[in-house]
C-alpha cells in the first residue's frame, strides 16, 4: 500500500483533471447524441420524402385514372352529342370500363340512330307530300313545310298562270287500252313537267289530260310555254301518239289569291282570280285561232316590254314583232265571260320564223284589224277577202272574216258603244253560231 499525501494544491489540480475528463466525456456523449439525432432526422426526412412521393404518385395515378376513365369519356360523349345535334346521327359505341359511362354511351348512340332513322323517314314523307303539294307552292304561300299549312291560309300575289291541254285527246284515247292511256299520259307529263320546273314554275293541278301551272315571273312562263311546244315537236318526231300530239297553252299574269280550301279532314290548295279564268279561256281559244300559245299583254310585258300604246294607235310591232327571244303576233281583243274590260291577246311563236309567211302582209293585216275594231264590218270582210288570196293558210284572217259575218248577222255586242275596240271574242262564243 502506498499512501499518498496530497496537499490542498494537489487536490485542486486533481479536481480540475476530473472536471476536464468529465467535460470530454460530456462532449463525446453530446456528439454521439448529435450524430444520432442527425441520423434520425435524415431518416425522418427520407421517410417524409418517400411518403410525399408516394402520395404524389398516388395522386398522379388517381388523376390519370380519372382522366382516362371519366374525363376523356365524358368529353367524347359531349362531342358525340354535339355531332348528333349537327345532324351526324350515326356513331359507333366506344368501350368504357365504367359501367355508368358505358351505359350512357350506349343510350346516346341508340338515340342518335333513332333520330337519324326518324329524320330519314321525315325526308321520305316530305318528298311524298311534295308529289301532291309542291314545295314551291308552300314557299309561295310563305310556309316552311306542310305541317304549317292550315285551312284558310291565303296570300295575294302577282303570278303567271298557265293552262295546257292536249288537243283531240278523247279521239286519240279511243284507240288505247286503259293501261296504254295512262302510260302515254304519264309519259307526256313526265316530259312536260321538268320543262315547267326548269323555268321556275310548278304544276298546281292535273286536269285529266291538261294541267295548271304557276310561275312567279311571267318571262319564265313565256319561256316555258315555248319550250313545251318544242318538247311536243320532239315527241312527235319520236312517233309518240302516232306523231299526232298537239297541245294548246294559255298564259295570263295578274293578281291571284293563293290558298287552301276544303275542310279539316280534306284540304286542297288552289288559286282563285279572273287571271285563272282568262288563262283557261286562252288555252281553249288556241283551238279557234289554230295556234300553239296564246298570251295576254300583261304576260308579255316583262318578257318583251310592250309599250302601253293606246288601242287606237296601232304600231307596226303590235301586229308581228319580236323582242329578245320572243316572237309574237297580235291576235285581237277578247272579252271572256265575267270580264268587263277587253283583254289584248297575242300568239307567241314556238319556233323562230314562225310568222315569216305573213311578214310581207303586215300593212293589210293592220288595216284589217283596225277596221274590225272600229266596227267597220264591210271593210273588214273586203280586206279579209284580199288577204285570203295572198295568205290562204292564215287562220287569223279566217277568224276575223267569220266574226265579221256573225256580227253582221246577229248584230254587234250590246255592251259595245264604239269607245273601245270591238272584241273579237266575247262571252265564250268561240264558234260561228
């Protein structure tokens, strides 16, 4: 045993050494703790980072899943519905994982197909209706479709009315069976109908072997009348109806009332006016004058711009003339039943040069017409006799001679006082009796 005696100074120094050792140990321990805490914080940070990354990944995955399975399908469905609304009714049904979206897509596609089928049926139905009620008639009446037409709808307009009728159809039809008759009639109308449509008109009614057509513009009506006659010439050259087809056409222009008549369960469209009656009379009078097309001055005005000269101031061009693509010949004044004012009537040439034979005799023809319209019947007959020798095939000279004889025998019309031209035809009396 060694006994160490320490002085007070030694004890102090020893305490300092102990304190120094303890301080070093504390420092070492604190560093260990610091290292441990740093490592823990790193671990925590890494863990938090991993958690955040995981959550972001989950969010991205969820968003991608939502976009692929919900947002994109919804957008496609919206595009499909918008396309259907624009008239593209047929779409293939896409596949979607979600049952609800797939069901919605099936419904939208099915509704689109059904709409498309309904629209196609309506188009077929409208085309069927247009066979009986022309679209042009609806437009003239100011209606968009047939469902808007109601009983009593009417509209007053300036229109051109055309009547056409086959000459001697009854005699022609006697040699045909009923089947042949309908085939021939339908073939004839299938040739004439497109001519009317080409010139902006439409057939309002079929009247047995005749028709009533309506035009908004009189120039188109006159052009159609000429083309119809050229069509008839072609059909005769082809041997249709043994080459004996003849068609008379009458055209007049003026205010007409266009509308619907009948009752709720059975309606029809029609035109009502003196214009219609006069056009019908003109068509009938083509037989009397042995011409193809008769038209009133009102119908010719917009086509050839006739001057509004007085009846007593007959100009050279009023007898035989041409303007543009229209050649015309003055026929006379007619006064159909129910019409108080005489109507000026013209024969329209179907082919160029149709009136070439009478052009050298314009002056005597003019004198004949003037004498008749003044009521100078003996002078009229004298001029007719001279012209009959010069142009024996001119049917108009024969008509004037016949009417002058009828007036001499039966007297002048009671309503005529000499202040207006003597009508060549009045009160539907188109014969010599």
